[in-house]
């Protein structure tokens, strides 16, 4: 067995294993097997690894100090499947991104500056820059504070992420099909969708078009509804050229993501909190690895925000194009984003925390890159 140093961190409403690129296998073809090995996949319980048996906790961040003056850190995101022998590197995770800055400062990869250290992060999945603003006190990452986010108990020091020039992050085009509105054909007939690639590709579906209210909590979906949503997502994946419709669940399970959109109306979140229609601009329910997301993906929030400015999309019909601070209702509560034009960036507030540092033991032997 190999002994590999790892750090377990919460970033936003996700949790993941952070490790440095030098500790990965030297051979690229071994990296996927190595990540499946340490996470305990494929297995829905991930009982023989450190994964958390949930798509929100089966994530890996691979970190490397940059040699470029344009950014401080290179970061690769990996979504490790619970059910298949595969790791998805196509897109990024905004929640995990929020822990990259604190990790880099804690590990000495970035020098701390008080009171706020700006960490320039190059995400290799999307070839985009994210700037993280991390509070620092006495030369260390500040953890305590009164900033709270839906879906995470308690409060902490805020981390603000600015996603810069996020257009065409995976496909190279804001509208991968060239149209703001597409017709997809599935088992229930024709469905109108918007496929938008900003920070991550998303396929937007009106909730009422698939017989939903748009305020459902994760446990409310039937097996038939989840199957239909995955059929729509897989059809969109084929349109984007990621995989055929029949193979998309296996070959491209996380890209594009699917988001159900609805007009604001009063709803109760997963903690029992009531949110009035006038307190947010759009209702969103996302799917994550073929399961209902318990909160909202940050890259999803970025895409929702910027897609509302693209004329003709489903979002532009709901959110006023003049609205630059956007409140998004999701299962865990309401998230705010800030849109800025010229150059385009979307800013989101998160919290993150180091949970554990230690050694993971692999089942197989690998030759690390640093050797």
C-alpha cells in the first residue's frame, strides 16, 4: 500500500479531499484509478475509502503551486462517481473552490497578507481564473466569524469568490448549441430548455413543464421524476457533444448539470424556514450526479446569474436583466450573487474550514509524481 498525505476540507456546502499534485501517481493513466481507490468507489457507501457516500462529499481538489505570474495556484477538480468506475474532470465545483484559498495559505503555497489575502486560482478544468478573498489574522487563515450560508450550521469567516470571464468554461461557447432556447424530445414529448455554459454547462428546464412546482425538497422526488430529469440531462449532453444520450449517465454524469427553474413563490426550506416570494428573484432546484442537490452548486449560481443576462433564455424571462444583485431560492435557503459587467465576473460569498489532516492508505501501489 501507498501512504499519501491528504487534507479533508469543507468548502461551502461540499466536502472534499485535498491533495497536492506531486503526491499523485506519475503516470496519468493511473490517476483515475488512484482517486477511485482512496475514495472507495465504485460503491454507494464508499465503505472502503474516505468518500462520504454522497455526491456532495465525493469530491477531490488537486492543488499545485503556480510558476506563472498571472495566478498563484493551479487547481483541478475531480467528481468521483459512487456508482461507476469513473472520475469526471469536465467541470469545476464552486463550493470546493472556496476552500482552495484557505488550503493554499495554510500549506504555505501562498504568503498570508492581513487583513485579507487575495489568492488567484487557475482552474484547469475550465481554464478560468477565480479570485478568492480570504480573511487572515496573526498570519493564519481566520476561521471564526459571523458570516453564515444556507446548508451549513453555524457561522464563520467569509470567503468571497469572484469568477472571472466565466463564459464558455467547458464548451468554449456561452450557448453550446448556438441557440438560447432548444427543443429536446424525450419520453414525455417535446421540452423547451436553455443550455448555457457559464462557469459550468447547465441545462435549464421550467419546473412546470415537467409537472413540478419548483420548490420540492430533495426527498420529495419520485423515482420516475428523477429518471425523466436524467433523460432530459442526457439528451442535452448529447446536444453538447459530451456523450450519446444512452451513454451520458456513465460517461458524462456531472456535465451538463440540470436546473429546474420557477417563478418566485413562498416556500419552506429543508430546515423549516419560510421564504417569501418578494425576498428572492428565482426558484432553483439542481440535480447532482443523478440525485437532487440539497442546496445549490456555486458554479450553478454563477451560470444562473449570468444566463439571466442572455436574451431569450428561460432565466431572462424570470429575472430582470437590469438586476445585478440576484437572490436565488434553493432547498437550503437563499443565496445572493453579484453580477459585474466589463469585464464579466460573478461574486459569491462562502465559508470553508479545514477538518482533518493525515495519511490515506491506498490498496494498490503507485509511483508518485515527486519521485
